[in-house]
């Protein structure tokens, strides 16, 4: 068995790893690069392998940095099965159809301003490309060992990151590969804890927060309540850039849990994301994957997805109307790194105001607008214009969907005999810190994956 790394190998986004085993070639994830304009331009580049030569694809979960280039893969010749967890199969069309719509809008905007003689920009992929992907999906339940190709078996285990997120166990050539996907923290609301795995010959392991530990979740939730109270006293507006899958639903969960304590009945709350609203429906259909506490919260009132003052804004006009509200509003909108979507319009209108509170609740990749705001840039560029940042910026790291350094170490500690590790899905500082900790504590060999690097299992 051989693994070759082609994405999320030295950075967080663009997850993509090629496995050759039992005479077959399969791809673990096919994610989109996110970050600076230069980084995202890499999404349109040719794949470093022949898509038509792949026998199968296995997807760990439905975040766009793990699935976002699948339509390109199919458009360029891949026609095999795409294996993923059943809830991920329900989320994937929501995510990819939204991405196709955004790509079309961005192409129109770019072509409107293109210089004379400059070639016309085409969208990265289209709705028709997404439809071709859906015909290839092969949904699986958790904990069922399945033959996906002759001589190749997989089982998907709960990764506790978002609904349907999976740790992939892969058996071939009398060897076993474990791909962590993205691992959630223990005790994450709604979701179950990541599954412990005991055996592996090689572990591909994420390292997003490999160099730090999160704040206690209780302290983070308390801080969130303080932000709301401060903003209310100022009659301000709270903007929360949040991923449509995971963060948006968890925020609504906390709103329901702390409804009285945070006096949320006095606010107007907006989930300004048609995609997030669709995702809410998927969560409702898969409550069998919730943990016990979440099922109890859903059983009482107010239910997280049906708060009495929660408004789902579907149309562009409804979204624009939010900008006319002077104060007393909480707006959750995508994208989570503020690199696109409706949150950019709200930031453009409100960043100059001191009574605006921008709350970041997830990882902000290098080169994104969110990262620049978190690093306190005095000016930021949105839609081609510079905007002064007078708003109050809050980073609430304890709500991350990724586990922290200690959580990664604790998950790896379940393996017997300290199997070798290849660290993916992390910036170098995070990976180097985690590699040092694993090497020192367990005596394991740890490699930092690089694009084009190969490991033989």
C-alpha cells in the first residue's frame, strides 16, 4: 500500500490523498483550497494524477475543503463510486450546489470588470457538474465494514466534527491505514465523541490545532454571553461568520440552552444563509446521530432550530434588509472565514461602526478576510474597496469544530504499538509542535506530509 499526498499537506485546506493498494487507485477526499486569491487559483489547476485512472473516492465529511473539487474530478474523467457516510451524502449536494452558485456569481462579477483583451473567466464548476457527482454517491452507515473494490475494504467511524464526519479505516494488502479526517473535541454539543481506534499500520492525522489547546468550553460560552450583553447595552449588532455546517447549528444549540440567561428574547436573530437553513433540515433528519444531551435539548422548548425570534432569510432582498436595522440584532452568516457569502455584505456595511461586534467561532486560514480581522488589521478590502475596521473583534476559540493538541494526543493514545503518523491538514507551526509531542510521548515516527510525498505502508 502506498499513499501520495496532494492537498492539505503543509496547509489546512484542500484535503486530497491518493492511495494505491491491491492494484487499485483511490482518493481520500478531494477538497477545495481556501485562503488568498493566489491559493484559491490553484483549484482550477490540473490534478497531479489522471482522474479517469481512479477506481474510487472516499470522502471523510462534507466541508468544502474536503469535497469542493469533486465536481472537477468528475468533469475531468472520474466515473467511479464515491463512498461517504449517509448524513454526509445528504449534506454534500447542499454544499456543492451553493459552491456552484457562488462560482457562477464570482465569474459574472469578474467578467464585468475584466480589462480589454483579458480572457473571460468561467466558473470553477456548474450545477450540471454537481448533478453528475450525485449519481456516483454510495452512502454508508457508521461501523459497517464494506468491500468497496476487489481487495479493498473500508469502515467509517464517527469523527465528532460535523454531522456525518468520519474516520476512515482502510484495509488492503494485509495492511491497515487510518485516516482521521477532521476530529471534533470530546463533549461537542449535538455530536458524539470521536471513535477510538486501536490498530493501524499508518495514521493520516489532522493537525489544525496541533500547537495549542482550546479554552474550556464553559468559559467560552460564558464569554459569548458577555459579548451579547455588552452589545445590547450599546444597542449594537453582533455579526458571527459561521460555517453553514456545524458552527451555525451549534450556535443555535447554545442559544436554546442559554435562552433565559442571555435574555435572547429581546434580540432579533437571523440565520442569513440559505445553505445553513437547508443544513438544518438535514440535521433534523439525522437526529439518530445526536448525543443524549442534544436529544434532550431538542425535546424541550425553545427548540434550537425553532427559536421564536429566529428568522431564516432566504432571499437576497431579505438579507439586504438586515443592514437597515440600527441595533439589537444577531446575524449568523457564511462564510465561516468571511472569504465570501453574505457575511461580507454585512461586514462592508458595519465594520466602520464601533457598536458592531464581530465574533469569530472557528479556524481562520491564512490569507482569508477572517484571519486579517482576527489579527486586527485596521483596514480590509471587501468587494474591491477598502473599509476601516472600527468594529470590536472577538475570537471565541473554544467553540472550534476541531479538537485541540491535547485532544489529538488523547485520540492517538488509543492506538497500540505507536504506529507511524503522517500529519496533514495543518500549518507547519501546528504540525511541528504536534510531531514533537507525539514523538516524545510515544516514540512514534512522525512525518509532515508535503505535496507529492509518498509513504509506503
